[in-house]
C-alpha cells in the first residue's frame, strides 16, 4: 500500500505524520489552514464551518456535513476519472470551500498532494507533472501569459470562482491540459456542473455531474437537487435549460437592470463589450451596472478599472456596440475607478466598486 504524501511549500510529510506535528506548525496562514483542515479531516470531524466569499452578498458562515463533502468529492472524482495514483496540486486558499474541497478529493481518494501558496502564478516553480488542480480565472490567465508550457505539465484542471472571459477561453484553447470551468458555490459544496473549455469536446453549456437534477423557477433561476444537498437549492442565477443535464448560464438576477420597464442582463452586455475591448486592445477590467435615472429608473453604465479612457476610444466602443446591443442595452456612461474592490478571495465586488466609483465623483463627461 502506497504512503500518501503532502508536500506543503516544499516540505514533505506522510499523511500519517500530520497528527504528530506541533499544533501551531506552519509558517504562513496558508500552511496553517492547510494543516489544520487536514488534521480535522483525518480525525473524523463530522461538520465543518465554511465562510462564503461575499461576492454576491454579505459573507456568511455555512455548516457542511462531512458526508455531503465526501459525496460531492466523489462526484468530481468520477466525472474527471481521477485515480488514487494521481497527484493533485492545491493552490487555492484553504480557508474557503474551493481549496478545502481540493484537499477532500485528494485525501479520500489517496492522491498525493502538492500544496503551494495561492499566488497569481502558482505553477512558476512547478517541476514535476501533476494530474489534477483547481485554478481561478486570474491564475489561469497569468499562467497562460507567463509560462504556458507549465500548464501542459498538468493533465486536468478545473477553473472556478468567477466567469471565464471570452479572451481567456481563446488563450486556453491551445493548452494540452484538459480545462473545465465549473458551476458552483459554497452552498452546493463546490460545484455541480462542468463545462469543457478546450479540445474537441469543448462546449458553451454546463453539464451536470451524475445524480444532479435541475429546473428553473418562475424567475428563470436555476434550482438544484442532489442527494448530498438534502433540500433543493434555489439560486439567483438566470439560466437556459438545454436538456435534463445541460444548461447555459445567463447571469445573476441580482444584477438585472430595469431601464424604462425593460429588464436587461448585464452579463449579456458585458459579453458583447468584451469582444470590442479585445479588438481595441484595451486590457482594463470592467463590468456593466445600473445607476439611478430620473426618467428611466435606471440607466446602463460601464464601470472600468484603471486610468480614464479618452473620449475618442469611448466613441469607438459605442459605435462598435450598436450592431450587437439594442438601444436599452447601449451604455449611457463610462465610470472609472483606479482599483476595483475585491472580496477576500479576489472576486470583483460589484456593488462596493460601483459605490466607490460614484462616491469619488470619478465619472467622466
């Protein structure tokens, strides 16, 4: 029987050794949280308190059962055909669900674990081949920009935590690593659906894992049933159901803009603008939002991170947008903020960023 190993920031232990290490062992917060979670799991802890990221609301604590986490992990293991002889790379914050579930999948399946600090490019010092990892889009983008060959050392990677942009999808197509974006959240214990990003089986739709049942409610939002979840989970994600196992994500109902009685989905507008930003070689991050308007209730604005874009370029954006967007969707203003507000795990906090933008009077004429 093989000895399962954990290599944490270059220091290697057998899994059996972890309980014999000093309780305060670990130099960084990442090392401490990783060792703490592994010890709790190996000691048979039955419930775990997980903190949500706060990207779509106020951060909160959720109690997850060990048995539910195990079932979720097994669903991913089967879907990706992971083997006990595989090696996993954990490079997400292990204080949150994504990093912790990487540890759970590895621990219950007997995979060796390489755990490294969650930096922008966690593969920069990777020397060996790895079978499985999880990344956020920012990490994937950085790796593809700085060291794309390193990604080819990984057989399979899931990408979650935020939407994968059109430009990132294009970059990812050339990678030999099998890349999947995930649909998930803390409440559903990581993810319940995968979408292939590259290779001949790439798709625009999410496909549910085995045992997951989906429907939409009267609002058009996704409702999820699965054995490991207990009660049905009702989300605020607008989706289009393709069939019993496939759906297309459209956007968040929380972000809907009501302009003159017409309901607009910001994510649809963002997808059109992203193509234009790419064509104009604009690297700025941005999002679409609604701000109060005396006449229409709300008007569409584009909130852009970074330095102010000159009027000539803004005019080009609007001109290029007309064929793709209707008159209600066309942005009425451009707002600028030096740096977006982010959640603890690096997601853009839209409402806080918009409020910062409005309060600082950074709107440009």
